[in-house]
């Protein structure tokens, strides 16, 4: 409106100033003409400025009516309720995620030891007396305060020493256990005596390859799930179970190999590594080969008790070793499936040490096993415990295998 008023005033002033034009323009007429030209330029500038201002203004969106405070609060509550429902739905979906149940450790050692070597009484620097050498350099050494079998160099290979080594000395059901100190390069357990026997395998696959995080046999390979968080060079416990063609192998408390049928009959074992060097030594200790037996339920029905050689303790202590849990889990499952079954847990030792100490130690070990089962959920009134020390040997204490069989825990039916 202001702009229109200015334009109207300029036009009126221009009309008042108009005079008749003669052929010869006087100085006054020239001044008026020039004044008109200036006025026209000013009018044009005003129109252009208004036009530019309108074009430069952003397009106005249709105005939205602001909700009333009550309506705003109601919408906010609805939004919060929807968010809460969405969060609850997400939690429900999360809770509904399938749960993995995996019995990853079912190893149960054989109940009759046929070969045992814990390097007891071995002399440092000598070849281990319970073994025979096929190749390379292998000696007894001390590592971490314990005697070990040290694999040095020359692709070392050793086999258990048996007088009739050419014969098949492994039963149809057997277990092999040992502790291995290794790294990412493999150590191999061949399931035949490479010095004295032929494998009989059509495929030629006879060895279980082991490193610090995986196991392989033929085309079957498996990695330890938690291996990333473990040291590269470390001790691992190796367990092998063979049952009439079926082969399972375990690293610590995890099963890594599970083959329903292998193509040959194992006759012996050989321990071998190509990678041993003076700068990369491999160590082995606590080797045990045992014959498998009848299922625990059948043993109870037949003999009235279960003899368990696979429950292990730290030397001179009642502390359970991790590999003992396979046997204890089996006992727990047996008692859980048979609610009327009650046991007296009885500890036994070999004859190493004095009588009184062995009696006390066997009682403490039996009590530890009993308490472990109670902690797992077995009612305390179904269990009792006692120690018998070295008073009831079941084998010859003069040989390592006999002493191994005498160190046992028995579950006697009450």
C-alpha cells in the first residue's frame, strides 16, 4: 500500500508539470523532460524491488493447527505406550530365541588300564623307559616342575613298549588320554604302531592331528570354540574313545571329532610330530590307555557297584581335575534316571605313601565326589562317603598299570 501511494504521488506531480510542446524546446521544457525521465526510472526501480522481494521469499507451507495442550499430552502418552509395547515385543522376540543344548563332553575313560606312564621315577635326560623309539630325538625332561616326555627334533616318533608289539594290543573298546604341550603346528596320534604294525587302512588316514585349537582326522576337522582367548603355546588334555568302529576325540572338555565309522581296526598307537625343533619343543605327560567296559547301569545290575578309574585328582590332594566330569556326569544322569538308586562313594589309593595319609586322602576324595553330585542336584540322603586307602587293592601295586587301577573311586549300591 505504501508503494502504491508513492507511485500515485509521482504520477500526479508529472501530470501537473506537463505543458504544450512547441517546435523549439525552451530550457524550462528541457528541465521538465529530464525530470520526467528521472521519475520514470524511479518508478521502474520501485516495481523491480517489490518483485524481487516477493520472489526471494520462501514458499509458505499451509499452516498447521497446533494441538491443544490436552491433545498433545494424549498423543505423547499414546506414543510412549506404543514405544513400550514395541520394546516389550522386542523383548518377547529375544526371549523366544531358540536355546542351544549341546552335550559337548561325554568322554568316559575305560575301566581297566592296560598302559600307564606318568614319568614317575624317570631320570632326566634319559629315553622314557615305557616307550620304544622309531625316529627322531625324544628324552625325559623337567618342565614346570614335572617330568615330561620331550620331543626335540628329527620328526620324533615313539610307540608304547609291549613285548608282543606286533600283535593287536588294543581291545574293541578302548580310550587313550594324555596331556600335550603344543602350539599351532600339529602333533599326531596314529592309531597303529608305526614301528611294528601295518595300519590296514584302505584310505591311509590313520592319524588324529592336534594343535592348540583344533583336531583333524581324515576329512573331519573341528576347532575349539573358545580358542581365540587362549595362549598359543599351552597344555591341553587329549582324550580319544574308540568303540567298535566309532571314533570320538576331545580337547579339554569339548568333543571335536565324532566319526561313526573309520575304515580300519586300530591295533596300537604312535606319538609323532614333524614340527619339533630345539626352538619349538613338544611335551607329553600322563599317558593312559584303558579298556572300555559295560555301561554304568549294567554294571550296577551285574556287580552292585561301579568302579571308576576316570575320576582324577591333583597329586596328593582332593582337588578334582576337569576331565573327571565325564564320569561324574554319567553317575549323575544314572541317579537322576533312577530315583531309588543310592550309593556309598568309596575312595581307594595305591600303596605309594604311608597308610594313614592314604586313608585320610581317600576319605577326602570320596567326600569331594559326593559333594559334587549333591551340588549338581542329587539329594544328600541318597549318598554317603568313606575312604579305604590302600587296604583293598584290585591289581598289582608293583607295576604302573596296577597302581593306576588301584587309584579309583567306587560307587557301591546301598
